[in-house]
C-alpha cells in the first residue's frame, strides 16, 4: 500500500451494518492502517439511544448532574464537550475535525455518504444499507452463498482482509 499523496479534500467513509455486525472492530483495525499511511483520522459514531458521555464521580459529571445543559473539560492537548441539544447531526460534528484527512462514520446505513457495509454470518444475511455510494460489502459469507438484497456490482471482500478493505477505500478516495 502506498503512502497517501496528500488529500485535497477531506474524505468521509461510512462503516455500516446491522447491530453487532462488527462495525467498531473493523474501524479499529482500519484506523492504524490509515494512520501508518499518513492520514489524520477521526471517527464519529451514531448511537440510536441516549448515552452517558461522562464518568460518574468526575467534576464534569457532577456539573451535568446538577443541571448544566452542557459542560466542557480541556487540557493542553485535548478537550471534551458534553452538550444536550435537540437534533444534533453528523454535519455539525464533522466541522469539529477540519484537519482530518479521513473521517469514519459508524452507522449511518441509510445515508448517502460513501460506505462499506458489513454482512456477517450468524448476524445478517442481506444488505440493509442505502445502496447509493456503496463502495463494497465486507463479509465472512462466501459470495456463492447468496447474500440477499444485493443488487449491486460491488466486490465482496473478506471481512478479515483489512489490507484489501483499506485498498478499496483508498481507490475510492483517489478516484473522487
């Protein structure tokens, strides 16, 4: 795999699939590949449920529990913001990473962002994402075992072949 040549534009790639398909695992395997190639990588994860973003016992947790609608913690090298806001979307969060070459979005299967969909044996047997801008399907199901709802010409890549998955993402980025 070649080192990146210097991206002109930020690239956003969705890693999607049904619940427990291995999205986080795949992203955590792809990040070091791209970092080693010189990409500055960020991630944004969609959670369909509300979540607690702070750890019980910390000062910021206490501030939030006391009724603050938002709180921020920062040091010399990083910051964290927790803010209650109706209808937050990924576009707002993408703006927080202007220096990123590549942002992986986890989830977003119905979006029109370019995407890689995971279909895993024992977890799913059909494509459930919006096919617009589908780069590839990654799966541990043999192609001849018919993945349903797969009316695309995209290649099916072995879920464990991280190099090939990274390469198809790079080809997409270079071709856009």
